C-alpha cells in the first residue's frame, strides 16, 4: 500500500522520511546528468512537481547532505553504483523565485534581494572569513538587503566563486520558478525594468560564471531569448513539446491507475479521473495527469477542480478580461466544446501579449489550460496551424468559475437575466445600465474603448450569459440562421422553455433612420424579423410564442433595450 497522502509538501526529504506517497521520479537525476547540458531550462505548468524535483536534486547532489543516501535507497537512481558515489559531492546553490510577486519593480527586486541574503546566510562556510582574501570579504559584506541592483545582479556569481574556493569544486545551480517575477512584471506593468534586471543577473550567473559546473532552471513559460536570454548561448530549452524528460514531471496514466488500484478504488473510478484530469501531453507522451489534482483526489476521494482552482490564475484572468473581441469569441467556442485554430510560438514575448493573439494562445498552452487537438500544415515550411481545445473537464470548470466570479460581484447581472426571461424590459433597462457601468471596466481594451466601441463589451457580457445558463441553455453567437447572422441566441435544451434572440446595435448618427437610441433598437428588431433569426429555433420545435426577441442599442455607456412582438 502507498504511504500516507500528503498535500503540499515540496521538500523531498520530508516526503521520504515520513514514508509519504511518492511516485518515483529519481530517474530524472540520471537523465539530466548523463545529458551533460551546461544550463537546462525546463518549462511545465504550475503544480507539476517542479519544486519537488529541484528539492530532490538538492538532496542528491549537495554536500550538505553527504551521507544521506538513505533518502534514495530502493528508488531507481540508487540502482547504479556510479550515481550512489555522486550523492552529496557538490556545492549546490538552490534558490526559488516562487514568492517574488511584487506589485512594483522596487518591491519585486527587494524580494529577490531578500532571497539572496537568506541564501548566503544558509552557508556556514561563508562565516569562515580566514579562508577568503580581502576582496572576497568585501564581496561578502556587500550582500545585504539594502544592496544596490548591481550587487544583486552579480550575487549568484559571487556566491559561486566563494563556494568553489572553499570546497575546491565548481557548483551546481538550481533556480526554481525563474519566470514568476517576469509574469508579475507584466501584470503590474514594470516589464522593461524587470527584464533588464533578470537579463543581467542571468548573464552573470549562467554565462560569465567560471565557477558553475551545471545549472537547471524551471518555470511555466519559455520567455523569449531576446527578452532575458539574449546572452546565453549555452542554454538547452526543454518545453512541453520536447521529448526530453517527457515523463519526469506529472504522472503518467500507468502511475495514476496503479495508485488507484493500490488504494482500493473501484475500477470505474479510472474513467472519471481520466475525464477530469487527463489531457496533458509532453513531447510524444500523451495522457499525462497533473499531480496536484491526483494527490488531492487520492487523499479525499472526491472529484473536484483542485489544480485549476488554486490562486494562481491571475495572469489568465487578466488576459481574457483585457483581450479584444476575437479572443472573447474564441473563448465562447472553447467553453462550448469547440476549438481555436492558430499559429504558435513557444517563446513567450510578454510585452506582446496585449497585441499578439498567437502569444496569448501560446502562453495558455504552455500554462496547461489548452492542449493541442490537431496539427495541420507543412512542417518543412514551418507553416503549421494548431487546433487547440480546453485541456480537460477540470480546466473548463475553472473558466466557468472564473467568468462567473466577474459577474457575481454585482447582483445586477443575475437580476437582468431573470428579467430577460420574464420579458420585463423596464427592469432589463434598469439593470443593464447598472451592469454596463459596473462591468465595462472588466472588458476594456485600449484607450477608452467602452466609450468608443461598446460592442467589444458585449463579448465579455456574452461570456457571462454562457456560464450563467449553461445547465439549461446552449448559447450561440454570430451564427447563421434563416437569411442572416444574429448576435446572440439562448437555445433551450428543453424545447418547452423560452428561447432568447438578442441583436446588438451601436447608435450610428450617419444612418438616416436613426435619430436616437430608440431608432437604433427598432433597427435591431427589424433585422431580427427581416433575417428570420427565429427559423432555426422553430425548426427544432421551439414555439414562436416562446421566442423572446430583444433589440439592444448602445451609445457610449448608455443602453436601451426593446422587445419585439412575436408573430
């Protein structure tokens, strides 16, 4: 039987010493060491065991844990005498940027400096000042929380040199969650300053560092070479599309199903787990599961959105909220089980996320929220198109919950929807204008777009409708019906329930039949009738009298809604 299921422990020794449930990933040590790459960057979605793996490497190689071979006995790496002799033989620098989440550049760099000061303090050997010359002593005393940025940028280079001198051996460097400060810098708009700082630090640490033997960095994304890796020509990048280390992060289906059997779950449980948590592909290996959700399920026995509901979705929410109407339309398709066709570039250019749709889809793929369903095109011409879908049921639940949360902040939205099904246009107008004022800011793009192009708001609004009525309705937008295209239709899953057709129009002062918002709303209603938007609903058995038709007229943040009369 597996040991006790422990949630959230990322310290390798703590797991092993307490005989906790652990899927043996120690073969990664052999694979990485035998590859002999100078600097390896490995990207995987969050909560996929990156930090635990780096902790495992630290306990295996660091001379602080010399003689701690019992932590690896019985595991794959301990089967080879060559690697048993390697345990505990290197000075190791192990640092994480996972907690560096400052809202300003100054706060973020302060967080990095604090990590560095703590790192230096963790080496008792550095207190043996007699082993160092005057310049080295000066370097040591310069590492303080109030050090300037230049000293911080050189700090890991300095530490490497001091450890090499003391131990007579070059160091291994393990940097976990290297891209957390980069993501925070994008979110809080100090990208350029942070990119410059990180670029210089990485150059000093991983390129111009004669005291480094080898290094590993982990993160969620592969930040573009031009942004922070421009000086590193010794970098081996391993993304989710690479065949290297394809089963070393995350659980394979075999590993998951073995655990399910050992813990005595019913055989049919496997298919439920597969629906909820399968869907990740690394390299050529499909059917990878995220460990966070699997461990929670094994411990609780309840199917829930564990991985997707952790508190680290801020970047995803930001991208959807602030994206243009094309991205929001694409999310409508994804949430309805559809696909998105796009080009991809695994190098994430953060300062292009606001303008480059391919960068957004690439980031969502790298982060684990999307998976590749199909690839078409000519690989020789590097003209490939990727068909993307939501990774699994857990991820779709996350997006529903995220979008619903935006609208739950104000009860007006739900009151509006109730009024809409009751045909109460007076209440609809009252609530809609409150909704518009309160939610325009969620979906603005560019310079005052909600004042200039309110139709962009409607795509965010439609996402709210989609998640609010998903149990009883199928939402369709910009689809063909009769002789034209409607804006939004809520099609009931039970044909005896009411259906809704909504046509959105923006007031056009140059249109000769529109003198005010009322004329614009009438224009929308005429289009519903002229284009016979109800034809598809009627053909599916929905009664004409149960089809509610609404014309929406926008002018700036003002909205007027009129209801059409059924035939």
